[in-house]
C-alpha cells in the first residue's frame, strides 16, 4: 500500500496586517531619526515576543509605566492605541510623541466620541486586560460598559435612552456575532451599527483558518500568547474540530505532535513576522509535507 501523502495547507491570508506594518515602519523611522534621546515604546509595539526582543536588542525600551518615562524622550504609541490621559502625561513631560495607533483602532476611539455626543450609552465588547480595550474605554469611561461575555449582560445600566454596541477589532468573529445577538435579546431597544468593528484582516484570517481547519487534523498558528488575533485563530480552528497550537517559533513544535498527522494547516497572527512562518514550513517540508496554498 502506498504511503499516504502528507499535505500542509498554508493560509495565504496570514501574517503582518497593515496596522502592524505601519507601526513597525514608524519604529524604524524613529530609530533612524533620534540618535540622542532614548526611544521608548509605550506598551508592546505589536504583540509578538520575537519582534519585541529584536527591538530591545537594538536599544528600544518598552514600558507600560508612564512614571518611568523620562522628560523629552521620544515615545512611540503602540498599534493598539491608548487613552487620552496617556497623551496628556507625555505632553506634560515634553516628550516627542510618535503615534503608531492603527487607524482601524483609532476609528473605534472616534466612534466613542461620536456616539457619546449624540447621547448614546456604549456597550463595548472586548477583553478587560487588553491594551486596545483599555484605551478605547478610557475615552469616556462613565459612558461605557464593557461586555466580555454574556455574564456581563445583567450589568448593563438600564437608565439610558439610547444604546449602541462597539467592539474590539481582533475578537473571534463567531463570538462577536453571537454576543451582538445576545445583547439584542437582552436589550431590544439597542441600536446596532451597520457593521461590527472587527478589522478586515481579522475577519479574512479567521475565515481562511476556518476553512483550512475543516480539512485538517491539526493547525499550527504562529504568534505570541498575548496576541489576541493569534489566540482567536486557534479558537476558530479548534471549533472546527482540529487540534490547534499557538507557537512563537518552530522550536516549540514537538516532533511527537506531528506523528500520525497527514493534513496540517499553518497560519500566523497579524503580528508574527514571515521568517518565523518560513521556519515552520521548512521543518514540515523536511518531515515530508508538501505545501498547498489556501486562499
Ligand atoms: S489587527 Fe487590525 S486593528 Fe489590529 S493593528 Fe492589525 S489592522 Fe489594525
């Protein structure tokens, strides 16, 4: 009997999104322009351990503590954005602010003001600990309730006339849709925006991994554990019944994990550099997998 052909289904929709590319370009430009002052990134520039480590090795400092930032420093705001108090404090310290907030995250910040000014109370679907959610909520904390899951629905204050729902850009598209429905059921007067705030790269990558996972036994997602969009790629693959693992680099893949696997999917999060994906592909090709690209 012939040996079963081993196939690697590679998501063509993977890796750096435009917000991450733009943020990293801003860092490179800043590195070439500011030779004297310390260069500090507020929060991780993008949620990838390897990228952050490489920048640290080139002298870039990372902090989430405003108090630790010296006067006159060049401070890069990460792709996930920050609330207005951060800009305020940095201005007081006379810092040079280089804003690498993704325009798609900025759009949600702007919507908070737009809807608040129209008298809406905002229900924001997101994760409390994520920098993006922290920054958006900081725009108008007294006018927003965070919805992490259906458990938060009973906490929606009922004393407002108009409600609108917004969401974090990198959530699981299926979960967001389901939460929108649950909010509508709990609060029939709520107004829904014409579309949710998931960014298009998040949606495209989740759709791609969803179709790949249907055809595979296992899926490898290259990305860091603190990357929301990468974790969601794993979740979407698991929901299709595939085994899915999230790895920073090829070294985290255990050979035993590949034993008996004939169809494997590979994708990467929006902040994972392509050389890390190539490392994983090389390893799998050496194990006898042949690559098929999946749109
Ligand atoms: S994942 Fe989407 S919202 Fe986040 S940085 Fe990338 S393009 Fe922007």
